[in-house]
C-alpha cells in the first residue's frame, strides 16, 4: 500500500483568534462518586459495573466485605474503573469477565446512575456560576467559552479562572476534574486528557506540533477504532504522521468530507462554536439484563423493570421540561436481534402511567417468544412539558397484560422486521 506524504508538515499557523475554549472532564466520574460514599475504599482498584443491587452492600462496609472481580460471572461490562484498576489495563466498555482476568482482586461495585446524574447536575451548576457559556457534552464533560472573560489561552487570567473552576467543583462536589485550555474545542478535549487526574493543561496553536503530533492519531475525537486501524495500515500511527499526509490522498482514501476533516484536525484547526442550548431529539431509558429474562417465566421481573424504566423516564422528562408525542420501545433478544416499535399520539404525554400504557401498546406488536437481553423505552417528537396530557387508554380499547406471547400475525410481523445489530 502506498501513501502520499508531504516532505514535512507545516507547523499550524496561529489562529489569529481570541477564542479561549476549555474542556472540563470529570476524573473517573462514576468511580469517584462511589468513593464519596465509601471513602474507606480509596486508593484500591475498583471497578463499577454489573447488576448487583446496591441494597446488598452498605456503603461503609470494609473492603473485604465487597465482592472481588474474580467472583463475577455474567456478561456485564465495565462502567468505569478507578485509576488504580486502570493500571491493570481495565477500561470502560470492557467485558467484566475480561477485566476479572486482568485485575481479579479489584473490588466490584454496582452502578448507581441516579446518583451520577445528581452529581452531574451539581458540578455543572457550580461551573456556570463562574463561566456561564457552557456546552453540555454528557454526564461528565462540558465545553466552556472563556473568551469574554480572559484575553489569552496561556495568559494568567485564563489559568486563574481554570483553577478557580477546579477548586469550586471540588468544594461543592468533593470530586476532581481535569481541564484543557486551548484555542478550539478539538485541542481542548485532547489537552484535558494529558494530565489526569486533577490536571490543568494549556495548549496553544503554536504548541500543536510539539504537544499533539507525537500522540496516537486515535486521540483525535472522531477517529474511531476502524479509522485508526485503516490509518495504521498505511503507516499513519501519530497525529504528526496524519498531518504529514497529502490532503488529496486522505480524501481519496476516506472521502471528501472525512479526509478534509482529518487533515484539518491533525493541524489543530477547528472552528466549531460552544453551543449553549440544544433541543433534545429524544429521551430514553434502557437496561441490559445480567441474565436473559423470559417474557413468560420472568414476567413479573420484566414488568417491574418496565415500570421502573417508565417512572425514571418520566422524571427525566420533567427535569428537562419536555413531553413527547411518540413513545417507543427497544428490545434485544438472546440471539442479538434487536427490534424497535413506536406509537405516536395526537397530544404529548409525560407522566409515568401514560408512558407505560403507550409503551405497552408497542410491546403487543413484537414477538415475545424468546428470552430478552435488553429492554428500553424512549420518547421522541418532543414538545414543551406544559403541552402534555394524560393518555386515554379508552381510545385504544383494552389490551392484554404485558409480556404475554404475541398472537401469530403479530409474531410474524415482528420476526420479519427484526434486524441483527451489534451488541
């Protein structure tokens, strides 16, 4: 395979912009939240994940009372891990059985997403008191536009403000975060990961060649495993090697849009603004079971999970101030086929009872004759919360109880439209 390279990549020119962008990333967020409740476990290798119920363990229990990862049996994945566990090679998304082989003596703690969301809202509210221009990028990370408050990325005011934000987050939540300061979002996100945990890293446009080019190409957000593997096949392993590639060659290999973007990203160019307001397209809740559940034999357990998902989804809608006209479900069978069904209403709904009733209608349109790995409920076609009305089941007639096998024609329809998707 041949690759067209420039003799030497030109150093990125200064942007000529006064933009000062910060990327704030909470450190091992889920695990750190757990350690707030169980500080006696601090400095130990801890993995968060699996399906054990929190009620099985007291937060103040000593380390030897918590299960070890070696005892885990199931198909769950790592939600997060402390830095002590990451030293063994454990990382988010890894199957727990694999993690058990790497760190068998690590402690296994159950996830508590309601608490993680609460802490997420708390740290974001704290940051907004000091830097109001915030783009929410997920439960544990945000972008900040500090250009109206400081005059230069590497100036003393920028560093002082970043330190003040870090101190405030620690004071109000007990958690640490890492911040990257840069002239754009792309560089800031890479920078925030260079000195974890509790780091503050400043990278200017002039620093791209020395700070970013030696890094692996996959450190650029948007270059996933497949693209990184393809680049590696051409001998492009670092951001610097990507910057040295001829842009037309990149376009030929990856397409005009992606190829041009790769070339710009490798040179540290990114004009995306910090977006402070965005309308959610949908709100969803789903869970993957630790063991496959049968719609008949495990009907009570499935119904309880279904009700809990709808209850939590209603709370999410209330917190976001929205309702929705389209209610849907997502199921994954034990053979990895995944099906979705939606039902649209004339008026939006937002309460848990209505969500369960409409989602229950969707359940009647799928084959419930195999064990299930995953169950989810979502709301889309969103509207303001004030537009919501209760769902009137009389408009749809009576329905059979949830999680009974579907009739033959419904089962045939579901089987015909089921699609195999990655787990």
